[in-house]
């Protein structure tokens, strides 16, 4: 639905008249309506009047609306309505005649709730005679032109009008090379030149012009014609008149075909007279380029010579050697010359060729023609087929000999190889030699092994290292040198097992070309030399001996490790003492503890020894070159286990470094304390395992003893409390608090508001209290006890850790206390609101809603009996 027009009402619009049209043309008169009520699609009626009375023409909604005078034209479609939208239509009159001149009225039936605005509009149509005449320059329908690329041509057409109205002409030159016409250049009815799409650049350069001449002629001038200018040309003229709204309106249009233009391509053949050839180094290269064309008249040729390493005729990677432009100006070059032998032949001469001149040569030619403004235009360009030129180098003749001046007998011995150039012949002063060293792994099988580059030298003897030797060369372990003009050497300072294999060298000959660049011209490979020596497997034996067969806790444990080796050159040893504790010991998860070590330079280091009270309690020393002694002072029960010596043999490596040769493990030495001391048991107890939030939880860690009875002063305990926040003990335990045997309490950091306290309430009982329990204090709780017992000698001995069985602590919420205060507050508020509501209702009924009620008097009549009726 359209919105109602509250201010203006319905508005019917037609163009502002008079509308001037030419007899025989098609007339389109639009009509629209706005600001109306009712359905969105509106209906329209058209009427015509020559004087006063209106004749009905056509309607969008009534098929019987048309008057008899227009029924035939409407039926044939010469007059019709064309709807452009729901609120707009167009009246179309084909082949308008002078009798159609008059007043046209467009009206719309009302669909409004109220009558507002206008419901019809009128426009005057004025029909004038056809005074436009368009023709060719020679009164012929069309002509045919055959031109060559680069030529110029002109086309003319004549256009004149005798219209009684003040009209302007719009002249457009068009071309059709396919199915559609394309604008070339226009002179508009406003006197402006407008080039067509794709012709802007040629119009700015003056290659396309439109000139006006005498007798109302319009001349199209085209310069530098190309293949795109071929086709049919026509002159399209339209007549324009300024309407009552000051806008220009096109009232008619005519065209005439002027000419058919054919652009013939210029033929150009480019050929290098010489076929593929071979030239010896230092000789001259002579090539001739011949061009032929069917072009007549004045023209000039441009020739360019190209060189490329590939036969790609696109010349994308080609190098320009020399060129001669259309003015016969040759680019400068010292060793290359370009001459014009005759009108169609151009000679290229390259003097003193070398190997880098081998490749493909191209000749590119172009034809240029002069223009009317004195400039030149390129009409065609062609490139010859490539000619392959091979420059044969003057290779020197020489041999290569490789020998090993030093060979290793053992690992880490030096190795030196010499690569010599012998029997040198036919060498010039501009020849130099470089070397490349290669390594090939020596295999007994037939497997193919790829050579690995150790190092190579380029033409200026710059050393380039391979991946295999880069690090060792930078460290000075491998040395590459040039001892003489004909001798190169490779020295390995300390030969290792990985250096075993075959070695060979490659001598490269380099030639200096005329641009002072060095080019490799030849490679000669030597025979391979094997670097091998007899080897035997390393053998290492370690024996551990316990010096004191019987001892008790608190005494010193002492053992020695004796080492013997074979096939190791000047070995040194590093020793590591390890202990395999029982599975009950939690200090090492895998059961093996690294205690102390001594490296091959006799530097001692504590490994995993964590007993801070006995930092100096273990000693490892070197007694002899192959014997080591380990001592452990004041041994304790927790030191029980199997002790071993782990020995590593080292041999001297390159650069003063030590190389690991072999490892050995000794027999185990057992420390087992035979004691009849007490046996400790630990349990956890609580009187109440279900705690409400905010209450106090008491947990007791109770220690009991079996067997031998000790005085309370001869035993002490480290106690730690842990909690696992889950039902199934599937999470990591959390340390809550601990107390050592000296009575020092340590608490872990807590996130909640509850607090902990840990105290000793008897010699064998420790109590953990959780104050103000919260829901996150639930879980399995247990204690871990480390007993300490004083021996008869007064030394405190640490017993193995004892873990109690966990108990589960539940923390619940007190529902009554949690909801007590909210319930009291809710009941109090509900009571206050109810009393307030009663008070308000009473006051309202007492003073605000009181009024007198008068009783209606009713008429009383007695019922009449049926007999009386």
C-alpha cells in the first residue's frame, strides 16, 4: 500500500510540452502518478484532442475504452501502452503523422479515500516535417578501399537539415568489423568532440581527426592505419532540439555507409643466411641477416641482433648485441660490428670469440614508414629463426696424480694427500688450475655410494667448503692448501673412524675471456686413494672390591674400582658411582641413584647426593691411573643397596679434545645392615570424618613400635601430612604441613579461608587440625613418617619412610544455618507488605470510593389469575 499524501494528494505527471517530433518517427510519452492511496499498481487512460473534444486512445484496465477512430491502429500495435513500473506507463506511437499533432491527456482512476491533488495531466505534441538529409561524399552508397599498414585515408559524408525548428546535428563516425557498430569519433550537438572507446589515445595523438568542410561535409582522417582499422565505415547523424525544460532531446537519426576499408598486412621475411656453425676459440664469427618485404614507397628498416643461451624466440632472456635504427644509427661496441651491406642485407661480425659466445643468435627486423607530421611509424616487425653457434675451446692437455704422503696407522693419526698436475701441454698464459676434493665411503658390498664434496676452489682460488668438512675445517682439523703451481694438498690432523674411505681429486682448467671473466673449460679426475688401517674392538673391564667385609650403621663404607683396557691408545677414565636402592626408597623413581663422579681430568662432582647433613660424607679419589676409591662416612640404614662403578674410557682426539671410546660397568657391592631394631607402624585416626562447613577437623597420626623397645629420647620423627582431593586417589597429593624431628613446623600455601595447625601431643602422636573447614578441604588425608633412631655410638640413623593408610574426610553444608537468616528476612518482609496493603485498602474504601446509592423504586403489581383472563 502506498502511504497517504496528507499535504499534496495524488499527482499525475507528464513531460513538459510542447514535445517536438519528426513525422514518421516513433514517439514515447511517459506518464507517472505518485502520492496516492489504494493498491500499488495503478491504471492509466490516454486521450487525444486536436481542438476541444478528447478522443479516447487506450487504457490499461478497460479494453473497450478505445474510440472507433483509434481501434485499428491500436489493434495493429501502432499505438500501445508500455508499463515501466506499478505507477508509470509509456504511450508509444509508431510512425507519427501530422494528424497526430495535438493535446494528449493522461488520467488515472481514483483509488483514494478522499479526493486530493490532480488526476490527469496534459502535454502538447508538435509534429514537424523530415528535413534531415545524409549522404556520401560522391552521392554513392559506398566505396571500397585497399590500403597497407601505416597508410592514411580520409572519408567524407554530408549532412544537412531544413527543419522549421532550431535543431542541432550530432555526427558520429562508426566502424563495423564484426556484428556490431563501434563509435570512432563524434561531433556532438553541443559542438564537442568525443572519441569512442579504445580511440582516446589515437585521438590525443592526432592519428584520428574529424573536420568540417564546405557544403555541410564531415571528414574523418585516419593516420597509421592498422589491421583494427579494417571494416565498414558509416556516418551516423542524429537531429536534436532543445525542449521546454531546456534539455536536449533527440528527435530522429539517420545513417549512411560510406566505405569498406581493407588493411593489407605488410609482408616481411627475416632470414640469417648462415646455418648452424662451429667456430674455434679466438676466431671471428660472421653472420648476415637478409630481409624481404612487399612494401613499396618510402620506408626504412631497423635491425637488431640478439644472443640467447636457449632457442626461445620470445627473446625474454635474450641479450641485445647491436642494433641499427631506421636512421641507420648503430649502437657502439668494441668487439662487435654491424654493417649495412646492401638495401636488404645486414652483417654482424664478432671478433675474438670465446666459449661463452656459444649459443643462439637472432636477427630482428622492423619496417618504419613516415607520417604526415614528419615522424616515423613502425608497421611490422619480425624475428628470424635462431642460428646455433658452437665455439670450440682450445682445451689444454694434462693428467692428474693423487698419492698419500702420510697414512694413519691408528685412529687420530694424521693423514695427508697430494694432488699433482702432470704432463701439461698446449696451455696458454690465460689458463689456470683449481682443485676439488671428494670423499667416498668404502664399502665391501656392491652398493652405490654417492661422492661427498669436501671442498672446491673456484677460478680465483677461493675455497668453498662442503657440508661434510665445514665444521672440522673451521676448527683447524682439516687443512686445504696449494703447495705449488701444480700441487694441492689435503691434510686431516686427527683421522677418525668416520674418515675411513676413498678420496679423489678433480683438477679444473679455467680460461680467461675477453671480458676478464674466468670460464671452466675442462675437468680431469684422479684415481681414488683408500684411507684404511687395521682396527680392533675396544675392551674395557671394571672390577669393584669391598675393602671392609663387615661393618654396622655409622661406620665408613669403602670400595675400590680397578680398570683394565685393551686396544685403546693412551686411555683416560671417568668414573661414576651409582646405587640401586630398594623399591621402598622414594628418592629415585627408577631405583638407581647417581651419587658422585670423577671425569677424565680428575674433576669431582656430586651428582644426585641430596643429604645436606652429609655434604662431605662421600669421597671419590684416583688412587692409581687405573684404580679409584669410593668412601661413604657415617653410613645409615637408608644407604642400603647395590653400589657399582660406571667407567668410561677416553682417548685423545683432535685439537686436544678427548673422544669417548667405550663404557664399562663393574660388579655390584651390596650394603646390607643386619639390625634387630624396632619396627615402626603408622596409622591415621579421626573421631568424626563428616564435618560441616566452618567446624574444626581433628586428624591424628599415631606411631606404634614392635620388637625392641626404645627410650623416647632415642627416637625422633619427621611427619608430613598430605591430601588427595579426589575419591579414588587418582590425583597428585598436596602437601598440607610438616614438622621435622627438631619441632620446626612448615605449612604450604593455601588459597581458602580455612587454617591449619600441626602439633605433637605425645612422643608417638601428631595432631593436624583444620580450622573453619571449607568444601575444598575434603579428600583422602594421610601422613608420611620418617623415623630417626640413635645408635649405641650416639649417631642418629634415618629409617625408611612409612606411609599411613589414607582416610576420607567429608565436608558438608549446614542447610538450616545456611537458610535461617534468609527465611527470617523473607517472612518479615512479607508480613510488612501484607499489613501495608490492608491499610491502603481500608483507607481507599473509607474516603476515596464512597458514594450514595439510591434504590430504584419498583412498580408492584399482583399477578392475575388464569380464570379472570
